C-alpha cells in the first residue's frame, strides 16, 4: 500500500462527528424487522422446513445479512422504503390461516431442577447477539467504502455514530452471556472466586494474543491507523481481554453492591475524574509520551467499558433464569434452595419483558436529561458516562424489541413448575431451534471466530483494493461476497459441530 493511499484512507475516517441517535435506531431497526420477516415465513410457510435446502439457505442469508448491509449503505437515507419492501409482500402470508400447533408447556420438576435447566437457551437473546455480530462485521469493512455514510463511522471525540455504538454493544453482549456461568455456579452452590479468576486469566490469553497479532500486522503491513481511536498500540482485542479479568478480580465487591449499582458507581467516579481532575484534558490534549500517554484512550476508556459490561451482567441475572428470582433487578442469583424458597417474594422482581421495558425507559430518560442538561456530550473515545448510558439504553431497547417479536409470533414460553415425581424434568432446546434462523444460530455458535475472520478479510480487502475509490455498485458486490464468505464459514462450522469460540 503506497504512503499516499494510506494517508487518504486515514483521512477518510478522521475528524468525523457522527449523526443523530434517531438515525442510528432507524437503520438498526432493520435487524428486528428481519427477525419478524423470517419468523412469519417460518410459521406461515414451509420455505424453512429444511434448513439445508439451498433455497432456504439463500433466503436466510438475504434476510439476515443482506437486509442489514443495505440498511447501512445504499438505503441508509431511505430506511422506510427498505422496511416497506421487506414487509409488504408478507401481508398475504400474514392473512393466510395456518393450523396452529398449541403452545407446548414444558413441565419442570423443581426437586430435580438442574442449573442447566434453570438457564435455558433463549431464542431472542441468540437473535440479538447474532444480529449484533453481523452488523459489526458488516461495518468494519463497509466503513472503508464511500457507499457507507460517514455519519456512521466512529467519531473523532464527541458525538454518536453506529460504529461507536457497536463497540459498546459488543462489550454489553459479552457481559450478558458471561452471567450464565455465574448463575449456574451459584445455583449449584459451586461458586469459587479463585477458580473463576484463574479461568478468566486463561480465557483472556487467546484474545490478548489476537490483539498482539493485530498490532504486529498493522505495523508490519503499514496498514492505515486511527490513533485517537484507542492509541498507538492499543486495539479493541486488548479491551475485550481485560474487562472480564478486571470484573472477576473485583467480583466480591461487585456481588456485594450488585453489578448495576457497581456499574453506576464506576461510571460516576470516572466522570468525576474526567471532568474535575483534568483527565479529560490529558486525554485530549497531552503529548503522547510514555506507554500510558501513547495509549491513553484505550487504557482510560476501560472504566467506561467495565460499567457497560457490569450492566450486561446485571441484565443476565434478570432475563436468563427459567423464572424470575428474588430482587432480580438488583442482585445476583443465589443457590437453588434460595431461589426456590424466595420464588414468591416479588420485591424488585420482574419478568424479562417487564425488566427490559423498565430498564430501557429508565436509561433513555436518564440519557435525555443528561444530554439536554450536561455540558459534555457522548464520547466513545473516553467511554464517558453519557456513552455508557446510551449504549445500555440501546441494548435494553433492542432486546425488548426482539422479545416482543418472539412473543408476538411464537408466544411466551410456558413452563409448569411442580414437585411431582411423575412430571417431565427436561428443558429441551426445541424452541431455540424452531424460533431462530439457522444462519443466526451458526454465527452465535462461533461468534468470536466470525469476528476474527471478519477482521482478517477486512485487512486483505484493504491491502488488495483501493476501497475509497470504488463505485457503490462494485462496493456492494464486494461486500455481499464478504458477507457470504462469513456466513458460509459460520454455517459450515455449525453443521460440523466445530466450536472454536
């Protein structure tokens, strides 16, 4: 890559100010629409009866990958048209009468209830995580083409953009799913702080290696860099590796205060240090001297990302268990005996859909107040308080949206809890398979692998093509091919039951 082309590419993603949050919500709402479209086709037709059928696979790809790609590129200024084009052909299908198979009730024996049964796989969470991964993979390559609006690329310092939101959402999702293992350990009275800390250290090493490989390849191939994003050496893989490790290190304190309260405390303390003790001035204007100075954005933004991660964990405690547990909006899950004995205690206890609605409304109200009254705006570069609140508000809202679609099309899962010995005790995953597109299950099965492959392909494309000079049509052809490769690899690994990470 010539130096001039490298400089042009760096300039292409530098000094940006983002766009409106309404615009971001509009284009990403296509992810919920795509799940609605797939669910209607699945329930009302036989097109997805065989997931290995070529027609079904292509349609799955078009709905769950191409629609999202179009929403952030050529239809980004005309989302209503894209949504209408997706939904109008379904009207006749919606009106068609089909034989309704009665909602299956899963009978649970509380006496023999296991921790795995207590935390079943949730269809709408799988859809949310996979769609988030897909749009992230789309954006990291699309941003290098003119067809991708500059308002969606990461802002320089202040403002909101789609890619800024994606980084925080990735961390939020990571916190959400990490809660499952903790719930199971506590349910089985098998939680061990030291063991979990050692495990988190082991889990962080592969991601640290990926970060080191990315850093080395960027320097080796003279790849374009945006230094104010994380710093001169830091990258997102380092952030991903350290956040769970920090959270596990302070687990006793987090459990004592609750994850959501701890997240608020960290967010507020960090904001005070930023604004009252000149950390903000240091990050924005100081010279890049020493290892800390050269990577100040990546190092100090860890506080904000940790707050986001803890909010994800807190939500996991609310929505992942089989039934609402005592004070599930505020506290961690207890042992099996504690969960069962306090099942009728409704203080600060909500169902998943109510919890999502309350949290979405609360965080959006808080965001609106701060955005209106506070002197500072959203800054992904520093991961400040307004950024933390915005990311959490968005993820609560879209999880609520996916849950609404699931309930609307498939109905709320029905469980019958009993202590009778002659009742079925298995919580199977038939609903997960029936209500989630196979393409999304495949992405979710090897999420980190898909993300790493997307980064590798992005690098190869940028080293091979002058992306900033490419026409919109050629860019879309290349981007669709890129998405097809990611989808095909994910599907192959899933069908062969090869789980990397």
